[in-house]
C-alpha cells in the first residue's frame, strides 16, 4: 500500500520541476491536513482529559511532517533529488509552501467566523512569521536528510521529526516561542 501511495505522489510531482512541485504539494494539501487534525481532535475527546491535548499535538505533528516530507523523500528515492543542496533547498520550499497554506487557511477560517481584527494581527506579525517558517524548515530538513542522505528508515526519521515538532508545539503553547 505505501509503495502505491509513493508511486502516486511521484507521478503527481514528476511532471513539474521539483522546486515547483514540492511547495505546491505542501500548499494544496493543507485543507486535508486541517480536516485530519479536526478528526484527531474529535477522536481525542474520547480520551481522558489529561491526554487530549498531547494526543492531538502528536497526531497533528505527524500528519504535518508526512505532508511536508513525503514528496522530497519520494523524489530522492527515485533519484530526482540527489545533492544536499537540493534536499535542503526543497526542504525550505516545502516549509514555505506549508506556512503560506497554513496562514491562508487560518485567514479564511477566521474571516468566516468573525470580522475581528485578528487577521491583521496574524499577518502583520512581520518577524514573528520567521519562527514558524524556521521551525517547519528545520523539521523537514531533519526528516528528509535522515531518510534521503543517511538512509534511516522513513518511519524512524518521521518519528524524530514528529517528536521535535511536538516539543516545539508544546513550547509555543506555553508561550516559550
């Protein structure tokens, strides 16, 4: 099953330059990521109260890391992406595409719920957008370098990236970043 999914992702990306396909993939799957996270939250409500937030944050981080990294890993497995420079460059583009999609979805969601000035606060943040972009970039780079260059099994690299992403999310929620 996973081979078929990877083949499908490769076929979607093979018709464009990786520098276009990877960020576009990260951008267009944001609604699916968002819906998956909502489903995780719904399932988590059946857990004991102390576990709801932890489960939701870990599951959400896992989905985000899969989406941001799978395209690069598949392209590396097929020999389309070979060098460190390509992997790191595509990691940045994937993180950027994901951040743009994430913020656009947030803007649309907020504008539909209320006409508050929250959207101005979100997008007028300036340097504050650098922190999540840097975090996305670091996590994507760790997973893709581990899987594509160091030949660590993808599931293990994904686990490392997910745990680091979870730690970042916890720190953000506590006001640490």
